[in-house]
C-alpha cells in the first residue's frame, strides 16, 4: 500500500488527507494542533495520527515521501529545517504551499546537496477539493514527478486529468502563481460588472437571475460564476459584508514577475491594486487628491 507523511491539516491539508485516505493511501499525519490530527484520524480509516514529526517520519518506509501543506514563508521554512535532520538520502520532500517559485528553486538545490529530492506542487481547488478533486501543478526532476504520480492521481479529479508535471523545480509554484494572478483578474471583472448592474437602479435588475442565466452557454460561464450565483441567491445587497479584500503573496509575485520580464499584464496588476484600495491603502492618496482639488479650484473638502 502507498503511504505518505503529511504535515499540515488546515482547510486544504485536512481535506487532502481525507481524499488520499479514501483513495487507499496510508497517511501518517502531523499537525501542530494534535486534536485536529486525532479527529481526522478517528474519522478516516487510513490516517495515522502522529504526535511529533519524528513519529511521522520514522513510521514511513524508506525511501520516504513527505508532503508539507503549510502557509508559505517562515512556517514552511521552519518545517523544512526541522525535517531535514530526520530525512535520509533518497527521500522526497514536497512543498504544497502557495510558495514563491524562487524559494522552491533554492530549496531544491539545498536539499539535493543532501541527497533529498524536492518537488513543489501548486494546489488549486479550495474547500471543494475533497469532493471534486484538486488541480495540481508539480515542479521537480522527472524521477521525483514519477514517484509523486500515484499520489497526484488520487488527489486529482481523475487519474488521467487535473494534474501535470509542469517542469523543473520551481515550475509548479510558478504556474500556480500565474493561475492566481488570472484568478484576481477574473474576480475583479465579475465584481465590476455586477457592481455596474446594481448601480443601474432604474432597471431593477435581478442580479441572482442574471448570474444564473450566464451560467448556461454564456462565454463567461465559469466556476467563479457558479459560486457568485450561489451567494447572490441568498443576498443581492451584501450590506453586511465589509468591502475589504485580502491579497495573497501570489498576486504580488505575479505583478512583479510581469515587470521583471517586461510582459504587459495590466488586468492582473490592476486587480491587485484594487485589493490594496479595498484595504484602505489608497486613503492617504485620496486625501491628497481632495486637498489638491481644493487648492486649485476652491472645491469643498469633506471632513
């Protein structure tokens, strides 16, 4: 039976553990919150709760396969630093976070110098991945991808689709980075379009009905539109929702990459800027604009 060590049982990692278990793969799971680990292990047949990283790694047969599903950055690096002394040459370490592809390239070199293989896997699917499967973008050497293939086939919607060995180390996270940049642009376009229709009050447009309409044979039909139609059925005014939109590192990295490569990416970049604006980061600039307008035209300023 195939087995894997999985560190990180958050919204994505927990459901990935469940899907792997239901696909017949033994998951030796570890999470900093031991209660979460015990709960998932108690609910799924093939999940073994591990109290420590040492217990997780030592229970795997060599060569081991360990997958990290942790927040990108310091948390992932700390986990790698803790795992390296426990791993042996020939083991494979997978980073499934929304990490920066340049970090993945660096880690691959550092780990391979110790004889440990590395793969970076971009994971898309959100909270629906357990039922529908995940879209998986893997980077790493061909031999690492070959070892990962049976795992990817279980996590994906089907064994023959929804997963790809994109290229060398870093390519998995790079493709996922661009994927998220596109996601920003698509979300912004839907948000602006529905906001414009809502502002046309004289037509009394039914936004929920329009969203449902567009789901069928429209050029703009998509999963994002499906989700939009669902929440508009319940609430078209969204008056109780704060107009604050967080941004992940991947949106910023995509914009920076476009600048570095000299590739025009205005839609993705502006979508990122609109998220900054929603966070109040444009407030000082708007105050400046109001004061300049007052200065040259004597226009009133709101206090």
